[in-house]
C-alpha cells in the first residue's frame, strides 16, 4: 500500500490485513519479547535498588510494544540505532537479558564490557549501533547508514528510534531533511511517551511531529504505541516502502512512560489520572487478552509464556551477577581501531521476513496468507 | 619511528603541484581506487567546492560520490559516521574549519567514541580548511586543532608541503579511525613542490626533519613550517626545523630525538597559545628531556585572541617572519 | 627616590633626553615639606594635555590637583598613589615628543610580543655564570667537570652546552684536583658491585675467568650479561672509590681479630642507660668500645700514629673518627681530644656527630685531623670484616654485630657452657708501622677494658 499522502492512518481495514502477516508463532514471539523486556527491566531495577548498578537506571515500562513491534519487522541485514527505552529491539535482534543486566552493572559480560553504561550499548555483531547521550544524534547516523545502502544499491533499511523531545533538536531536523532530500531507506520511529523528562508535549513543540514529516517530503503515520500489532504493521509498511525505494517514513507511536525519566525521577509532574488511564492500556496485558480472545491462545498458554520468560530472566540475572568486573588495564584499550570490520547481521525472527516480506506486493501477501494463523 | 619518512610510492615520477592541487590529486586517486570513498560537503558538487578542491569531481565520479549537502554540519558529520560504520569511506569537507563547531557534537561524541564504546570503527576524514592571513575575520581564520587533541579517538594531521598534503590525505582516508585533516588555506596556492604521481603515502604519526641543524630545534606544523624555514635561512644559523605533520598521535621520538641533539626548542604554530599543540609538546619535552635542555622551551604562537579582520590587527596577531627570527635569535643566544 | 628639597617655583625638569618632561611634587605653601599622592588621573600610555589634571595630591594643609606640565603621553609613573614624598621629588615622566595615535613603546611591539616568550630574555648584565642548565649539569656530572673552570659564552656569562662540550674536548675527563672535601673513608659494609672487573683492569688484578669459560665467547659480553642499566656514580661515591684504592696502595694492610665478651658491658649499660637518657644521652655499645679504645691507645701509642716517609708520627691527642653510614656512602666526622671524654661524654659526642652527619650539617673541619677510626656497622648483622685504613692513620677498628653465643666459661667446678653476648673486634693495621704482636696486644687491652665492665676512669 503506497502511502505518499501525509495523512495516511492505520485503520480498521489495515488491522484485518495484519492478521495475514503474523503466524501463531509470531504472536507468541511478540508476547514473549514484550514480557522479556518487562521482566528484565523489573529485575534490573531491583538490582539498581540493591546498589549493584552504578550510575543511573532507565527503563521503558509501558512502551514495550514499540520496540518489539518495530524491530520484529527487520531483516537480518537491516540496521538499527536503538535508544534507552527500546530494550525489546535489542532482544529481538539477539541480545540476551544477561548481557543487558551485566552492562548496567558495568561487568565484563555486558555488551560494552564496562566501557559504557545503562542503555548506551549496541551489539555491532547484531547490526545495532548503540546510542550516545546527545539526542537525537543517532538519527543522523542512521541516515548515514541508509545513504550507504542507497549508494550501493542494496535493499536494506535503517531504523532509528527517538523520543518526541528530541524532535525539538536541530539534528533531528537535519536528519529528516536529508533523508527526505535523498529518499533514503530509513524509518524514523518516534516514541511519543508524553514527557521528555518532565517536559510535556505542549512545551516541546507547537505542531505534532508527525505533521512535520510531509514538510520534509515523506509520510507520517500515527499509531497506537501500546498495541504491538499496530506498531508492527505500520513498521512493516514503512520498511517495505523504504526497501522498495519509496523513501523514509515517520511513525509516531503514542504511548506513556510509566516510570520516571530515570529511576531517580519521582514523576511528580504527572497527573494521577494519566497514570490510571494509561495503566489500563498496558501493552502486555492488552495483548494477553487479545491472544486469548482473538487468536486462539488459552489462558494457560499465555501464563505459561509469562512464567517461561520469568524463569529465563531470573537465570540471566544469575549469569549477569556472576560476570566479572573489568580489569582496570582495559580502561585505556580500544580508543583507536586497528581495522574496520563490517557490522554483523541481527536475528530476524519474523516468519515472513525477507526482501519483500509484508510489502504492498500482492503476490507476497497472497503467499503469506496461506500460512496465517 | 624515524622522523624522516621515505614516502612509499609506486611511481618514481613527480609533478610540480600546488598544495591545493595535491589535495585534489590525493582525493581523486583514492576515489578512483576505492569505490567506497566519497565526498560530502557544502557546495562541493556542481560548484566544485568553495576552494575548488573538488572541481570536476561530479563529472568524474557522479553526484552521489561528490555529494552536495544541505547547510547542516551536524548532518555532514553524522551521516558520515553512519556511512563509515557501514563500510563507506566518507571524506567530509567543512567549508571552513571554523564551522566544525556546528558539527562538533557528532564529531566528538559519536565519531570519536564509537570504537572505544562499541568496537565500531569509523573510517572517515574531516577536511578542515584552516588558518588566517587574508582578512577572513574571526570565523574564517581559526586553527582549531587543539580541540581535537583533547578528544580521545580522533587523529589529527596538518600537512605543510604539497607532497605531504597528498600523502597524508591518502593515509587518512585509509585509516580506520576518524581523522581531522587541517589544510591551511594560506598554503593552498603559495606552496608548490614536486609531488609524486600515483600512490603516495605518508604514514600518520611520523614527523619530518625539514631542515637539519644542531643549535636549535623549531618544532612546527602547517604554515609555521615555512615561516621557520625562511627564518632559519635569513638568520643563516644552524637551526633544525621539525615538521610534525601529524598532531595526534605525536611523533614523540622525533621530537625528543631532535631536542636531545640541539638542547633548545621553540614550538611554533599559528593557532592561539593557551592549551595548544605547543603546550602539549612543551610538556612532553620537559617531562622526558629535562636533562637535555640548555634553555627554556618556548612557544611562538598567536595570542589568545579571536583573529581580527583589519590587516594591521591581523598581522599583529598572527606570528610573522620577524617574530620567528626574533624568537629563534633569542634562544640561540641564550 | 632622591629627596631633593627645592624651595620656590617648580620648573619642569628636563632630563638629558629633551623630550621627557618630569612631573614633580609641588611646594604648596612655604612650610610644606612633603606631599602624598592620592590618585593618578592618568595611567602610563595615556595622552595628556598641558594643564590637564594629571594627579591629586594632599598635604597637611591642602588638597590639590596637579596640572600636567606638558602635552604628550604619560610614559612612567615614578611614585604610586598613597606614597608620601618630599617636595620636588619626580613623580612621573611625560614624553612630550609623542604624537597622538602613535603606539606607546609598550604597545608598539604589539600584543604578539607578550605571548611569544614565556619569560623575557635574561638580563645580559646580570652574572649568570653560576646558573647551570640541566644539560650542562648532566654533562659535567658525567665527566667530573668542575664547572667553575669552564668559561661561559651565554648571556651573562652563562655556561652553555657547547661551552662544556668544548671544555671536555680540550681538557678531557675530570679535574685532577677535585674541590670536594676529603672524606676519610674505609671499607664498604656490604659487598659492592666492585666485584665486577673495572674497565681498565691491570692484567694481574683481572678477575679469573669464571669456571666453564675456557675459550672466549663468540657472543659479545654485553649480550651474555643480559639487560643492564647504567647510573653515574655520585661525587661522594667517586671520592670513596679513589680513597679506597689509594689506601690499599699506601698501607701494608693486615687484619687482626679479637673476640670480646660483652656481658659486663651489657650489665653496665643497663645500669647507666636510664639516667643518661634523662640527661638526653643515648648510651650505645659503641660508646663503651670508643672509651675502651681511647684508653688502650694511651697505653699503645703506636696505634695512634701516622707514617710519613721514614718516620712514625705520634699524635698526643686521640682524635677519634666515627664512621657514619649515609644513603649512598659514608662520612667520618672526628671527635677531637677524645681522651678527655668520659663514657657519657663519648656517647653524647657520638650521637651528636652521627645526627649532624646524617642531616648534612657537619663542618668541613670536623672530618679532618682524625688519628684513629672506629666503625660500627654491626647493626646490619655481619660478624666479621676487614676494613680499609683511613689514611693517613695506621689502624682502623671495626665493631661488628653483638650476637648471643654459647661460650665455655671456666668455673671452680670445671668448664660449662654459658650464653654470652659476643662480638668480634676486627682491626686492620699498617704493617709498615707495627707488627702483629703490637696489634694483638692493643686489641687485648681493648678487650680487657670492655670485659672489666668498668671504665678505669
């Protein structure tokens, strides 16, 4: 489905079509990854409160559907710049929870082996380039990767995550502008979680960022960020568009950050009603209900997935705690590279992934229809 | 590492070229050799670049490989980082070195630290036309190399001769790390030498003895090398001139070896004084060669002043030949 | 400041260079002798018109503005505000030839001047012949050059690197007469690296080739040795080295050793220690040995002598040298007329000299004129030694460690074993001046004195 029109919105018709792109196994995976993100972050928060995590702690509680849904679309050779509330994306690509927790604890088993902390990581062997603190610098880096794909004629896509706050920053505009000029194969994943630290939307911009997309020459799409399949489908469309040479898409995912900016933030600026309202739309609980109501999962099955994840995360926590602390002699190592190595490919668990997976191409849709749940 | 680097060259023949032509030549050679190399910057495509370094490149390599960027330095640097992570070899051009400040964040926080933090190599070059002397004023005359020496993860080079301009650029492009390449605008057309044709490599991290001597070492780079050579000639003294060529990593052995020989050191650069390259080299000398010193280590630099516009003011700020002669003379007599 | 007191009208004084006009402290009232500058209205470099107020002055009678005597640029202020000076004192200088817009001499050089040289060139007039740069000191130290003999061609007569290198080339290594103080020294306590054969070893003193090394090795010696590092010998070390060699070449060295039972000394020391401590004196075993030695020397004067050519020179006084170990060498300050000192006096003198030797406050005279030397390296645990005589003396006594040993004591019931604090007194002596019997008899006297436990005086 071509979306060159800025006001393209996912509607009911598209939701039905979503069903043809996700198998039963996919749905279980989506649930599993979201649950894994939730459980891992809860476990890590406990470690933080126990004093085992130096520095600060950030999580994406309530936003699990976004990173999981969007990352699930990607092919192995696609690339991502992942941010601090997108742990699900790391998991989808193949980072295990123990490496995430060890990174927070500054251990050798962490993804950066102690060089950087909390969510400032990205496993280059899985095609992830980790974030810097200055946001949204990575939007430009992702644009650069997309430029490389385009220049070399490769059907690969770059995906970059950022919050609504960073759309106020000049670098975001430079990235959007540049991507629009060159119709780069990039997906801009905007997580509007209502607050940038304590700054609400109305102090961050006067025009909803999704509206800006068309001023840079490409479509902007608004989705329910707490509905994993909604996110998935918008990402699927955007990725296939990009892969086919259609250029960038901005996907604004509406969600709510249920914890503070960091664990040190008590969120006093958030009205209680907001918590309650968004609490009722918890992405994981909603999906659990839908799996049972609409996709033929039993309650036991869903509970089984939850407990399977819980056990796995606990096992990972033990592994992370066993990971050694880094050797101080390593502190000065690795400033310069001896040689360049290509980024590796990430895992791509979507059953229909592939160069034309989920695109507007009717043939591929027909092909996938046959294996729908 | 020996201070006098014999350039590796496959071709023995040379052509006389200006410093600017040598930069074009080096860039062109690498772009022809390696399809991953591409240029990005403002006005470099159709216009051929503000200083015409990339004149004719669009015709030869196409607009994708000589990419006209929007007025967005962060985008130039940030896009280069992403492209380099994916295996391209971007050569960014800042229209003036001064404008690196607009792309500073991407350079020092993203490019410089990616490998240390994540093992991701970023093979990119940032060309920085630097230096004053033509009433460019405060925003078109700076020599900002010290900023980059303070950023672990960046390499910094500053050629003084046309041959080195080519050789260092090729090395910079082939280095898997981000390299800041300071090309002094004043040397573009005023410096000419015989430049080896074809592949010509000057390794990073190697200084060059531009003039041998035994009584005083002038350690310089860029425009100051020429000033030092001229001063030494006119003073007719036994002055050694060491052209650093690479500012990070410094060729410590060459610096210390020369100072141990002459026991007197003057560090000269057009950049402003405080916390500049001179300060770093002076500290190195006193730390490692204290017992070889027969005189205090001195610096000849611009004072801590934005570069003024009006010619007499600019001349009063940028080190002149007379200043160089005087500084050398004082140390020789000490 | 000159205190010319001129009465009457002030004229702007003209110094020899006609373009400089002085501002002077005016006479404001017949009885006024001095004034105080309150504030300068202009700073050096400022332009000032004739009659324009240039500073404010106060006296006990009146406050007044001083008008500038000339038009021009204020060059220098000679008297700062708050200062009181006599009438007529020059306060400032104005350059009357200056033109507006011309750079002040301080500014003419341009801002680039200040940053260029971190410190100005040293004043050529000042004597810098005593300042030695690091490289000059290093070269001088390495080659034993006395820098006072090197003429300097640098600013202010500074000795430059090239000067000391030129000196080295013309004069060669080391000055024959080193101005260093003569250090009377004797053998090192611990084995030095002097074991390694010196570079220019004479054939007869070269070390025998180590076993297993028959044919010369094809591999250079340096490689066989493995990694080494070099350090230049300090002047003290070099001096000690010279004196040791000289001493062994001069005297006919022999060493005689006697065993001493220190139990009586220990008992006596136990009795006396506390009361001496209250008087600020630390009573050591060495003090006892020194006392006994001095008494023995009175009975055996041949040990308190020197050999000069064909003569033995006997000294009336016992000037007892006590060797003190320093960080990289030793020094032997002398207790003059030690025969006059009691046990307590000896202990105090030893402590004082040792303290001052370690803090480097021994006077040059105090290391000269010794007639006999005692050394006590026993605290390091060695039991025997063969010291080298401290020229031009004829003997040196070494007290080593006092160690508890089982010894045979003769009693009415027969022999038995007792545990006693024992030590060896090792004396090296010059066979030119005396013979073994004389040496032994002397040592026996010392031993008796110690084993009696009580000073004979």
